[in-house]
C-alpha cells in the first residue's frame, strides 16, 4: 500500500484543470496525496529554485543569506509557487533556504 498524507485541497471548477486552495469560491476537501508524489514534486520545485538563485549571492553591498518561498499543493498532488502577497500565508507550505 502506498503511503499518503492528508492535505486540504481545492477542487477545480468544471472549466478549470486545477484550482488552488486560495480561490475564494473553491470547494475545499481533505484528500490523501501519495507522499512519493509530493516528495518528487517538492524536489523538482526546489531544484528549480536552486537553479534560479544559483548566481544571486550578492545584491548591491549585501549578501543574500536566506530565501523564503511559499507553495501550495493542488488536488492532484502538484506543488505550485505562490506568486502574490494577496494569498500568502493561509495554508501555505513555507520553504526557507539558508546558506
């Protein structure tokens, strides 16, 4: 039996493929997401973030010491960056990368 983890997710509308948990009119349900799928998707996201930040060590006279991003898990177990401050915080997974 595959291991799962229960996560509150939003169901997409009929005309949408995926809807995030921050959509105001979304139906939120508890869904068991396979841990292997979450691990793989988080790993891909983290590798992508590492590639983006690879060359950003200094900003002006300052050294970049830490980066914090927020992600959400969709109903299919996908992991998505949260790109707006309007939705930040509610139910998000926060990843902090430090040097």
